[in-house]
């Protein structure tokens, strides 16, 4: 099974910069003026999932709550630390998670649309499973 997480945005350029330059994903492709939509596919080459972000003449109306989050697990502690340093470089502040687990086991940030993203060391995955 393949997974695509699709989301509409009002600023495709900001979203692409955030997910590619800041978080380290790759631009896998994109399209323009397809049924009045522009879009970009972002993920990692060779994996069975990706994000699709679209923009059109219709404004995005985001409705989510503070417990809605994408969780990213860098593979190593060094990768985690490197990503946190990159967040500082881009002046991306952390936010407090409602769920205390994420405050204890990671760092929560927001993307340009306000969606929450948790960056958590892989060790947190292991403790969740055990």
C-alpha cells in the first residue's frame, strides 16, 4: 500500500522551503495548472509515501487542534541534534505540546500553515512499543 498525505495551502513556496530546506525532505515532483491547482510532492526517494501540497484560487481553511501532529523520527541522535540545530538556524521556535509525552520525548514546532510537527529521537519509538 502507498500513502499520500494531501493538504491545501495558501503559500506553496513557503511550504516547500520548510519541508525541503528546513526538514530535509526532497522535492519529488510537482505540477502547475492541473484543474486550476498547482502542487508539489515532497518526501524521500524510494519510499512508499509522500506529502502532496496544493494551491488554488480557493483559500485553504485549516481546521485542526493542538493534538493533531505529524511525528518525525530522525534515525540517529546525531540526526536529531542536526535537525534541532537547523531549526535554530531558521529561527523556528518550539511550541509546547498539549500531550506531555511529546514535551518529554521530542520537540514540537509548527509549519508555515500552523500544523504541528513533533521531532522525536528514535529511542522514543522504542519506548512506545515496549
